[in-house]
C-alpha cells in the first residue's frame, strides 16, 4: 500500500494506492478543523514514507540564462539568482538546466521555480514531522506534468497543457519541445456541482495565457501553438464545442479516463486530473524532490537505512542457515570420502611395496643427475665463447664505409662474467656499478667479450678537428653494433678530454726518418665490451 499527499492550496487530499488501483482517498481543508482531522489521521495511520505533491497558485516560474560553467561555479551563479528573485523562499526553490543557447556566448538556459509563500506548505509539513511520518519528497505538479506529454503525443513544438485538479482552479503549463517554459494557475468561478459548462469559464483564461505567450516569447501569429486540454466525461461536450482550431491555435481535447486506461489505472474517478498527477508523482521512475531541504527528509533517510540494515540482517541469517546446512552435508560427505580414501591409500601402499620400493634409491638420485646434465650443458655452452666470434663481429663493424681507412695493430682479448651474488645483495646499484669476476664456465651468469683494440688512422698535420671527428665516428659506429655493450677510449691521437692534458701525435711532414714517424701517427687504443653470441 502506497500513499501521497496532494496539496492544492486550500485542501490536502491523501490518495491510497494498491499497485495501480486507487484504494481510497480523504481530504482535509486548510483550517483549524482540517488540521485537527489531519492530525488524528496521522496518529492512527501507519508511518509509511510519503511524498507531497503541490499545485498552488503561489508557485512562481521564470526563465533565465547563466554562463556555461560547471560544479561549484554553476551552483554559485544559481544561488545568486535565487537570492535576487526568491530571497524569502530559499528553502523552497528549484533550478533546472534546460540546454544551451545556439548563438552568442552559448550560455545555459535555466528554469527557476519557487514557492513564494512557504508558510502555506510548512503548516502541513510541521504536522507530518510532529507525528514522525517520513517525508520522501516535495514535488511540483507543473514540473512533473511533462510526463503526460508522451501519453497524449505532444512532445514536439509549442504546447500548452491545460488541466483542472480542483473545481475552482485551472492549471496551464507551457512547453517548448518537451521542456517546460512557464506555468500559471488561474481561478475560474465554476459551479461546484455542475462542471459541464467548463468551456465558457476556461476560454477567457486560456486566451489571456495565449496572448501573454505570444508577446512574452515573441511568437508570430502564424506560429502554431497546440493546446491540449484534459477533461472528464462530463466536460468533453463543453470543451469540444468551445475550443475550435484555427490557423494559429490547434486544440486537442483528451478524456482523462482514456489516459487512465493507457496507464492501466483502475478505480480512479475522472472528475478532475488530480488523481492522475498523484499517480504519476508516486510511480514515475527518476522523479526527484523539487523543494525542501535535508532536514525535512531526515526521517525518510533513516527509514531507508533501517530497511537496508533489515535486508542485510535477513541476508546474513539466510547465508548462515545455508552455511550450516552445507557444513552438515559436507560432514557426511567427508566421512564417506574418508573411508574411501583410506581404502585407496592401502591399495597404493601395497602396489608401491611390490613394484617400486626397489627403485627408491634410483629415484632419490634423479635430481642430482638432472643437475649434472645441466652443468655439462652450461660448460659446453660457455666454452664456445672464443676470440674468433669477437674478431668476426669486430671485422664486420670496422669494415663499414662510415669508418674509412683504419689499421688494427693489436687486440688483447679476454672474457668476464657479472658477479650475481654481489648484485643481489645490493639491488639499488645502477648498471655501471655491477661487479664482474673472472670467467667460470660452470657459472650460469652471462659471459662478455672484453678487448683492448690498438690501431692507427691516417692523420694530417695539425688538423686536430678532423682527427677528433674520425675517432668519435669510429666509436659511434662501434657502439651501434647490436652486441656491443660499451666502447671507451684508453688513448687518442688528439687528447681533448677534460680530465686529460692536451696532446697530439700528429707529426710535421719531412724527409727520411720523419716520413716513418708520419706513418706511426694517429695511434689510438679503445676498450670494447661485447655480449656473447645468442647461438652458443
């Protein structure tokens, strides 16, 4: 069973729903007697969460534009607008961003709403709070009325939705492409008992609203406005004979009972549309509270938390029962499984004693044999790292045309391995701090070629720049090798390093003995570190 409080300004009606059927309704007037009766009702009824739907003449709407900002900046801008227009109604204000303008700065369009006389609503809310009824939200009937547009096929263009929720008031809400622009409630002096002549009372109010819309929103006379009017069976004849479509205004009359049938609502009177909007407010998903602050809904939040804790406790109890049942079943299964496993264990022990016990010593040495085989493979692999491999790789590099003419006089070759034991003890060391040790062919560490290459290049007298460029080019080409780890200079023909003294081996040209010295010029010595080949 669900319920909703519908407040129309001078009367509060409580609708009780059972799924899609109206289970009952009762009304309370806005006077001392009505407040007393409502208090008695709250005291005797269940404390179920209930929302309040407002349809009052004291509700104001206006459109405005704000800069296109987000988050706290947007909230601050909207807060300033509320202070400007509705300073005395801040607790009952609402703002909704409806899109961006298509020209100029492309500011955001915002719809502002407020209850201009909050005390009108607060007098009922205080009674609700006094009897500890959880209030789940305060909704605006004009704001939720856009949910009706899809039911009557009026989501596009300019639409004026007209409905009557109480005998003396007429609600007119204006939409543009499904977005609310404004809403107005006007008073009509209609007979409380006879509502069949509603067309004559409603027509002047609707014409005034249409004239205001065209002047306020600068609509030309040839722009069509679709007016959709909701009416009961007793009002249809009067509405259809009074509102005839013309070139600028297109009138559509909808029976309230037909909308009830579309929604599947049963047992709801169709005299007015108050019950229809109450059902939409109570059952339409995604509708959030428009007015009020957190203090007014704190009991509702406590109710939600209580339900969540109750659901969690039920889930824990069910899980515990299932776990107990599972443990009992598992205990029985384990007992049967234990007996079966004992039989199989005895069988395996018998087979082992008969067939495999004699080979136990051989099986225990299998790991040692595997390590010995691995050691032999490691020795064979590491022993294949020879000077020939280094010579071939170095020859391929120095024969590149970028190096030019070069003479290799001597190569001192050796190998080395990284000391993994020291590297593991100090994992924070960088690559250049890795320790090395002499080559051990039984070690799994990677082997590196390390050689000192001594040679000569042709040099010209006092052409230091060309000599330095030649040596730097040789070092760069050697470093470009895939397997070369590092090339460092031990001695250079022209020593220009900052930690060395400037020196040159370039000899002035001359005859005889001097020519021999020229041939000996351009001496260099480089240290080359190279990885072992992948194929060994």
